[in-house]
């Protein structure tokens, strides 16, 4: 018999043998069979397998389908319940191959089965955005923030970024304020971590858009204070320092402090935002300072990084050249690296003010 049919019978055998859903092999077998059907182009078959698997799971917990009059006692999901991955896989499948209603139904069932899963609600909200159903997305983001409460900063930041993308910076500010307040009221207090740092970073950008430079400075500073002071926070610290440099250059026209932050960022990571933008920024700073030699070096460094990235070869920093560029600086002895981590992808979603924004705000920055 074919492999697909053999796999189906293996699943049935697992169920009959144990008489319950909790058999350790059932979940990967179901997902494997769905992926097999998909690889063979059998979309209806894959959809049927997903539906069968979720039906079995929901019956085992007493979850009634929408429109069903029967009321049963619903068993709570167990801690670390991996069946959430089936819903996640199915929703992605329907987003790619199904209709709006098909995917929306899966997201709804996921929310019913795992009501405390704020990440599922955020995915559902982003799905609504694809169809420009912004009011529904907004309601789901709010629900995700309520579910997360004081446990996680991410849903607040993601909701705020949704509002920022729509140009509603005052709404974004309110959301970020609520997030910061909730985190400060948690049992751990305002705990320091990368996610809190990103929340304050986003809030600083919002205040920049709203032309509140003094408040933006304070929030940038607070973002830095949330980051691990050891090597574990190096990548995140470089990104925030890069943002501060952009702010100082474009909003404050303070080339000296902007260059200072650029150098600090580069001692942590040569490409803080995953691209060569910081080198282009430094070239602009050098141009404003009438340092044509430094401007040329920065542009050449950016080109070299782009070439090596496109060629997909390991980056080998020219330490001597870097020390000449950072000479007489207290950080020049540090070895700079180029991180291969994808954790900076969140930075791509941030909308910075245009370079012409806030010109004229030249109050001395406090860093």
C-alpha cells in the first residue's frame, strides 16, 4: 500500500491501541500526513486531515462547535499542550490555499480551544489586516493585550506598531503607556528584558513622530536601561544606539553626539539593523561635519558589506581600518562583530520620521 495510506492506518492504530488522544505519536503523524497530502497537491485531503485531527481533539476536551446547542463541561488545555501547533499549521494552510472564511474559522476555533493564547490572537489580528478589516484587527489586538496582561510586552508593542502603520501615533502612545504600566504592576516589577526595551524603543519613535523630542530622549534612554548589560544584550543595544544616532542627527542636528552613538553601536554590531544603514548614516554625519575622507571610508565600508552579503561569504572585519576610523576613542579596543541572528527583524516594522521631520528642535540631548 502507498505511504500515505500506511500513515493513515498507523494513526488509527495509535488511537485504537491507547484509546485516548494523548498518544505521543498521534500529533506528529497527523501533521506529517497533512504535509504529505499537501506535497502531493491534494489540498482537500490535507484540509480533511486537519479537520479530523482538530475534531478529535475538541471532542476530547468537550469543546462544542459554533452553532451547536449542546453544552458540555470544557476541560482546560494542559500546560504545554502541543496541539496548538495543529491549529497554527492549519491556519497557515488556509491563509495560503483557502478563503477568508476558511482561515477565519480556524483562527476562531484556535481562540476557543486556547483562550489564553495571545499569540494566536495577534496572528488572527494580522490576518484581518491582510483583508483591511482594521476594526476587527483592533479588537483582536486589544483582546491579546488583555490576555497577556503584565506577563509580556510584545502584544502591546505589536498593537502600537499596527496603529503607527496607520499614522495614528496618539493611539499608539496610549497603547504603549498601558503596556508599560501593566509591566510595572507585575509581580516582578518592571523587569528588564529585550521585549521591554523594544516597547520603550517604539514609544520613543512615537514621541519623535509627535514632535516631543525631550520625551523621546528619555524613552530611548529607558530602552537602553532595560537591556542586559552583558554580551547577551549586545545586538539589542546596537539597534537602540543606532536609533538614537538617527534621532540625534535628523531631529537634533547634533552631529557630534550622533557620531558618538554610531561608534558605540558599531562596537556591538557592524550591521545593527541587519543592513548597512548605519554606515550610510555615518557618511551623512561626516558630510555635515565636512569630513570627506571619513565619508568616503563609510560609503566604501557599506559597499563592501553589501558585496559580502550578496556573495554569502563570512564577514572578516578589517580591524586596522576600524581602529583608524575609531581612533582615540575609549571603545576602539573592542572587537566588532556582525551578528547572524534574525532577532532584528522586528526593527524593520518600525516607521521612523522622515529626515526633514523635527528640524529646528536643537535642544542639547542628555545622554
